[in-house]
């Protein structure tokens, strides 16, 4: 079983990316930060390595994916409340990010998406610890299959 998770993302402008994610409340490990990369701390067991594109290329044999024309991943992280979801998404947009889809509210889970300054897709979400009700995803409470059958 893995002990830690490190996501590596290429960035064009490291200081701009650090400022963007600092605005969102993330911190960085100075022991793993230089002019080529920084280690953004998500929690005790997960980090995002932001690597300047040329440095990122030194680890791969493929091309760096274009975030303008495609998506390679969606990085998602959870927060403690719906209000924190809205606050994080709003901060992302005012700090140089771009919108990426509408808010989704499944009752037990609320999510908003944005693009960071390099076009990587991020999703911030809150999930009720009790989990989903018996309602299928995408249907509002009271609009499940049993209610439709009675209509």
C-alpha cells in the first residue's frame, strides 16, 4: 500500500503558480523548492510538485500535454464545508484561475471546478460524511425513480 501521493504538474511560471496556490491556502516545503520546482503540501500524505516545464520534460519521454486543447487529469481535493468550496473557487478565480464548468450539487456532495493559471483542471468538493442517500446521482431529493413511478 502506498504511503504518500505526489502529483507532478508542469508549470510555465513557477512564482505565479506559487502565488496562485498560496492564495488558496496551500503551503510549500522549502526543502524541496528551488528555481525548477516546489513541493506544494496538500496534507501529511499528499503533495503536488509544481515543475517548470523544461524541468518536467527531463522526467518524461512524451510531449508535455497541452492544457489549451486537452486535459490529462483533474486534481480534486476536499474541504470541510460547502462554504469552503465556494470560498476556494472564488479565490481561484480572483487569483488568476479560470472557470471550468458549473457547480454541481448532488445533495451529499457539492463541487466546483476551476483551471489554474497553466490550464490544469482542479476540483474542490465537500462530501457529507454520512454519504449519499438512496437518491441516484444527478437527481434532486424527491425526484428519484420511486417518485417518478408514482407520477
